[in-house]
């Protein structure tokens, strides 16, 4: 069964939103120490694999949720690091 065109449109909008989070993850070095950037980027890469699998597996409507997850994870990680580990800019 093929998906309607608007499913794919929503999926590609989600891909664009997800790729936009890479800027946040890459700029995290302004606040977080180098040892914390590597796990953040590894997590982003794992979510990228998930995005690719969702798009290729015919479930594009889930991709915007992964973009939201990526933003939430980044925000939570940096907020926790600032609050509990004393990261400052």
C-alpha cells in the first residue's frame, strides 16, 4: 500500500526540522565541555538512523516526533549539565 502524498510531505518537513537540530548540537560546545559533546552527537546520529529507517520503512508521520525528541533531548541535556554540573558559557 502506498502512502498518500501528504504523509510524505509531513515526513520531509520532519526531516528538515530534524536536520535543523544539528546546528544546536554542533553549537553545544559554547556551553558544554568537549567530553559532553561526543555523546550528544552520537545520540543525534542514532536519531538520524531512526529518521532514515522511518522514511524508508513507510512511516513518515513519525519523523516530526523524532525532530521534537531531538530538540527536547538537547535542551534537557544542556539544562541538566548547567544546573547539576556547573556548565557555563
